[in-house]
C-alpha cells in the first residue's frame, strides 16, 4: 500500500476505482459530449488524451496533474455535478488550476455537491497510481493506493 | 454563518460577505473569496476595466444550474454596472445553411433556452445584440482595456489576448466566476494579476526557416508549457516589431492555440508585446526551461494531430474559418484568396460548404461591399456564430468538418488543415 498526502480543497471519504490522466485534462473536450447527450455516465470524449479517452469517470477518482482548455471548464464541471454524473473525487498531483478550482467552488457553494477535491499530491502520486487501482481517500487529504 | 476567509478583506468587503447587501450578493462574494483563498490570494483588488466579457453565450438546455443562478442574481437586483460583451451566438439561420433537422436540433433541442437566456443576459448588463463575439477587443466592438487594467473576463482566447497583447491583467477565470467578479467589482489578487505571476518559466526560441503558422506554433508551445508563461524569442523576425492589424491578428490566432492546446493565459514575444518591450529578458524566472522550435518540430506537432472522422479517406464537407473570429483584415484576406482561387481555377462555386466567422459589426460592414456579394455568389457563408457550438450538434459528428483553427480542432472532431491546404480544398484545387 502506498500513501500520499495532499491539500484538502473539499474533503470527504471515498473508496473506489482510479482513472488516471498523465496529461492535463481538458474539461470541455472531456465532459461536454456526455452532458449534451444527457448521458447517465461521463465517457471522456477528448481525442487528445489517450490516457482517459472513452473511459467512464462517473463515481470514480479522476487523478490528474491539472485541467486545461476553455474557460467554460469550471461551469462544465458544475453542470456535471448538478447532473450527478461527476467523478466522486478530483485528485491533483499539482496545485489546482483556476478553471477546476472555480468548478469545485461553484459545485460546492451553488450545487451543495459533495465532490471531493485534493491537490498537491505530488508527481510521485501520479507516477504510482494506475487506472483501475482501488484507492481510499480520507477527510484529511490522505490518499491510499490499496 | 459567513465563510471564514483567509485573505485580507476591507470592512466593506466583509460587509458584503456577511450579507449586509443581501444574501445572494453574499453568496456571490463567498464564491469569489473562496476562489481566491484556494489560490492563496492576498486580497481582493478592484476591477479597473469595468466592462466584463462572459464566455457562456449559449442557451444550451442542459445549463440549468446557470439559468437558476442568473434568476437568483436578477431577483436580487444584481447586474454588471458597466455592461459586458459575450462569446458568439451558437446559431444563425439567416446566414448559415442548415437542413430542417439541424434547424430543429439547434433551435428547439440543443439551444432551446437561447431566447430566455438572452433575456437574462440583457437584465444582467449585456451591452447589445452586436456584443456576441470571442474577440471583444477589436475596435469595432470596443471592449478594449488599457495596459495595466485589472479585468474580470473569461474566454480563454480573449483573456490570453488581453494579458499578452494589451498588457491588461486577468486570470483565466471560468464561466460564472467572471460574471461574479464583474458584479461585485473585485477579483482576487493571485497568478496573472501579480508581477511575479507574469514572469516566464519558459524561453521559447523560434528557429524556423519561414514564418511559422500561428496555429501550429501556438499549439506546439501550449502543449509544451501547459499553463506556464512562455517568453518567445525569434518571432519578431517574422511578424515585425509593430502591433499592426496583421501582427495582432497573428498573435490572436497564436494565443488562442496556446490557450486551447495548453492553458496559457499570458505570453511574451520579445520586441513585440508590451511587457516584453518594456522589461525584456528580465521577465524570465530563474532556472527557466528552454524549448527550441524549428521546422521539423512544427511538422512533428502537425503530424501528431489525430484525424477523428469516421471515414478519414473521404473528402471534407464543411470548412470553418474564424475561430477565434476573423478580424476585418483577415476577413478581407480570406475573401480575396477564395475569390482569386476560384477565378484561377475557373470555378464559380466553392467546392464545399464554407463558413467564415467574424463579429457582427465587422460582418455588417462587410455586407455592404462588392466583395461580399461576390463571395455569396460563390456559395461562401459569412456569419457571427461560434463554430465550436455548431459542432456541439451530435448530427454534425458524421459531417467531416475541416478547419484551420487549432482551437476548433481541439474541442471537436474537426480535422485541422493548414491555411493553404484548406484554401485549396475550398477552391476545388485539391481532391
């Protein structure tokens, strides 16, 4: 078991599957299609991200360095949270970026979302965790790869 | 109980946070303060260029949370006092050919909330019906901040341009955050609002044998530096030192590609952009990274773009030019090149549906010209929509959309072509 500690942006408990992107996740390109299609799961649609392209992230822990792309990003995250099809956790190896940060806050303040967000887990976290790993996240920002 | 903020707030700001100007404004303020705290902002600073720019211009039916918040803001009597511009409309049945199914999809299903959303926008401070463009900084639109102005804008390409070419200060705000900052008149001081945050972590040397295409150069840099600030040297050799219309159009397209292929909010170009002219290489951080771009590197990046069409062997059916919107100079150039290409190939009509996108005031002025009449005769459509929103329609997925915009390529299934390649296809010179 490997353990990592990050900064808690919005805390909570989670145990479940990890989906890992080693490159920045483009929120608009990744989530928009599923939202438009009123899908019951988010299937990543970003053609430029082979790590997670076409993977289901709903209810899972999305592990990533940061998000990138359009400034609709935060709002898109808010929308998928309001639809209840969001990843349960966002686990950032780096400092959260301004678009994802906005999305987390909009979801928490305006949607009462329980989206868990932890950042600054470090590069070693992203180098260690693999898609499909079962991980446990606790309130204090500890992430365990089981 | 009011949110326990970490940053320094003035007594007036605390009053807003504690609800002394109403519960909804308190919630707006809480969002802004939490946002700042997340980024270790030291304080909230006044927005000095009060005209906002919003990214969310489309009445997508699924954006229910946005409409609900808008209603709350309107009910509380909140608005952007100095008004705002906003990204392009998604649908233009007057100037773009749609089949009946598309019309139904855009007007009733996909963007069925457009009319009611635009009413909300008007109540919140939308300047006019001509204000729908991603390039609000063109003189024809007039939302042009001064160097050093603090903004509360979104739209990655507009923020990128305002920071880099105009020398204004704005973070890469998300949709809704930009509206909230414009309403309360304050934004958190962090990142690109600080001198330190505007320093470059990358020195990018352009070492090409010809003028690089802005869309590919920007893409290469965006992919490499992600959200860092690049300091670009060697580009002035190709684009000159003066911020002419041509140079600004180049930087607009270059910047949009850095912002969409990466997350660049600010770039400096040696001897060209205002801060690079003023401070030179002192803008480079200690221990900066280096990236050298030559012809081979640009070709490598270009070749790496995936073709997402179901039948990549077939010809494209729709060509989009103008993401971000074409400037009047660019619109004239594309018109000339298409008309010249048709003439030299002895063709009367373009070979595929061809859509040029430009802001409403630029289009209206262009519509009075003879060139516009010739273009229309050749089948070219000139509109002010957002091409990306056109591609949001699931029915377009099988249409083999072509573009010379790296932003559109990134966010859709559109295939990227270099300008000359796309022109050859449009004018029927390439099968």
